[in-house]
């Protein structure tokens, strides 16, 4: 069996140099906002039948003011370090013809894409005219400039977080609304003509008949990055080129379509979702107060069935490790693998200073100092033994869905949380003495203290190679 140690493909995709507070990143120079190439005034499309799609996208992923009113704009889904690596395209039947549209959140409108042959999109899925297909395009190069190769993970985690929010809003009209996820074929990604790390991660097939009310106000972000990077060529680092090639390869050989997960009424109540979209925010830091054991236990028990459902529909084996550090009534250093219900042995050095070793494993990020408890979403090493990277990448998408669910659970319990992408998997594995899992993402919890703005731990040191 090939393990991750020998699977150089995955090793390359997973590589992160984060054993210090500073990440090291290969120097690259790419366009920051490449999809603005589709925003030509002559191609804008407005039509009443697109209104619900527009509202769906704006509510789930549009701009809003920061909850901390520090004048920064936020997206309505958590996003990796305020770099937004996911763009959305809509394939829909409009005025007697199929068209492929790009939604611009700056202009708040759709633009027709005219230089892509859409017959190959249509050939993949036999859409009927009452359905539309929403494509999640990961712009890997947008975050690679800051996060290096680990941006491969960020791009898919980001797309999954957005997909989860969109799916909930879409089903707010009725929870059983048909929805499928489609992994596009390798051929489709090759034929789109996207380049430099732009690739369809997956898509949704939705029924056109749903109703979402408009936002009260649309917020306009500055369009300053429009021209700033035009004409830049990627720095030809061999590692970067290798990852770009993987990214563009897509997740299946043939198009594959699966029904999306079940949603309960509570998870799709429009009133709840609108409040959530307006108020949710990633915690900047935590204070020293312990989290109540009932809250901790509820999160632990609620995430398991969700995770099992994700595992089932994506055919993956996510695990969730919980590490308690400041939970009332629970000894600091208590750890459990939640999905299989196994208590874990903690390295004796880590037991007495759990928050400290956790912070060290997560680039000394300040937020980890007072963490009350932390979940690590991981996969067993043998899941990476397929010859391709499909399972690994689907697992990242599944992990993103789990993070999104955890943001919801934290919001419902009025505690703070943040996804943490900057960690050393080796250092994490040392804490619970298990080298047979690969941590994909960390989600940390505590009582929010937003008096300080967080400093991005991915202060990059460019490697001049
Ligand atoms: C894939 C991913 C990785 C992230 N990594 C970190 C991290 O290492 N440290 C951190 O403080 N926040 C991290 N975040 C949280 C983002 O910084 C935060 O979601 C973003 O700034 C948007 O803020 P908001 O969630 O309040 O809208 C991450 C988010 C995502 C989706």
C-alpha cells in the first residue's frame, strides 16, 4: 500500500512550512482578480428569472460590513484570510438559450461569458430547462501568493464553506428541494480554457423555482485590484507548477453526480439564516473564561451525525479529534476521536500545558492561547493511498463542510470560533501520539474577545528561489 510518505502527489499538495510563526512561501506573481476579465458592460445580463439566484448568492457569499465595525468588509461565508479564492458561474436557460454567466459581487450582476463553448458543459449532465448548474471555481493562485502550496487546501475548504451556506439558503424555501453536487470530468476542466490555477472544484444542480428575498442594501467593495496585477506571469517554481497541474486536473475522470445532504427545517429557516449571515464572524481572540461542559458536549455530539453524513455522501473517512483545554468540569488535556468514539492518549509533556503546545502547533497564533477546546478534522493516512488525489481532495471539501457546520453550532451556542488553516500536522500528531492521521483543518472555540484585531499568522517570508 502506498502511504502519504510515498505519495508524492499528495505530499506536494499538503506541503506547508509552518513550524514557525512565519510561513515560507515561494515567490509567485499572478493576477489577483482574474475573473474581472468577464466584467464588460456590454455583457451584463439582468432578468427577473435570475433574481432569486442573485439574492441566493448575495445572501450566502456577498459583502457585508464587519461585525466589529472596523470598516473592513467581510464575505458572508468564512473565507481564508480575506482572500476570496472562489468564483461562481451559473449555467442556465434564459430567453430560449443556454448561457454561462459570471456573477460579480462588486457589480452585483451577472455577466455573460461568451468565449467558452458551453456545449461541453451541457454534455456532462443532461440538464433540463427547469434546472441550473452553479459552478464553484477555485482560483488557487489568488491565495497561493500568501499561503504557498497549502493554498491548495484553502481553496477547497473555502469552496465547501460557501457551498454549505448556499445549500442552506437555497433550501430555505423548502428543505427537501432537490440538490445534487457534481464533480466535473477532467476533460471539462481542461476544455474550459481556464488557466493558471483556475479550476472547477465542483458544481451544484438546482431547480430554478425557488424564492429568496433581496438584501436590504448591497455593499460595494473597492475595485482597486482590478488592474494591479494584469500581465503578470507565474514564477515558474517547479513545486508550484506541480500543484497547479493537480489543481486543474479536477476531481473525477468522468462527471459524477450525488444527491446533497439532508437539511433539517431549523438549519434552513430563512429568519435564522439571515441573522446568521449578518452576525456571524470569526473570533479574533478568546478570553480566559471556560466554556460550559453542556455546550462542549452538544458540539461533540452534534458534529458526529453530520460528519457521518458527509463521509457517506462523499465516500470519505473524516475523523474529528476534540481537545479540551478550558471546559468547566473537564480535565484540560482530555482528548477523544469523536466519530469512532475513542479516547486518545495525550503525550505526557502536552497534558499539563495543552494550550501552549496547541498554540505552538498552530504557528503561535494568539487565538490559540485561550482556546477552550479545539477540533481537528483529519483523515487516516491510508485514505491517501489511492493513486490519484481524489479522496484527499474530496476529504478537504468534506472538512470544509464540517467547519461550516461548526460555525453554525458555535453561533447557536453563542461562543466564538475560527477555522485555523495554519498548523503543523507533525506537531499536532505529536500531541495525541498518532502519526497515522493527516490533519486537514483545525476549528477552535472559546469565549470571544474581539478587542484586538488578529494579526495574520501567515506573515510570509518569500523564498527567493
Ligand atoms: C481555509 C481557512 C483557513 C483559515 N485559517 C485561519 C488561521 O490560520 N488563523 C485565523 O486566525 N483565521 C483563519 N481563518 C479565518 C479567516 O481569517 C476568517 O474566516 C476571515 O478573515 C473572514 O472573517 P469572518 O469569518 O469573520 O468573515 C481561516 C479561514 C478559512 C476558510
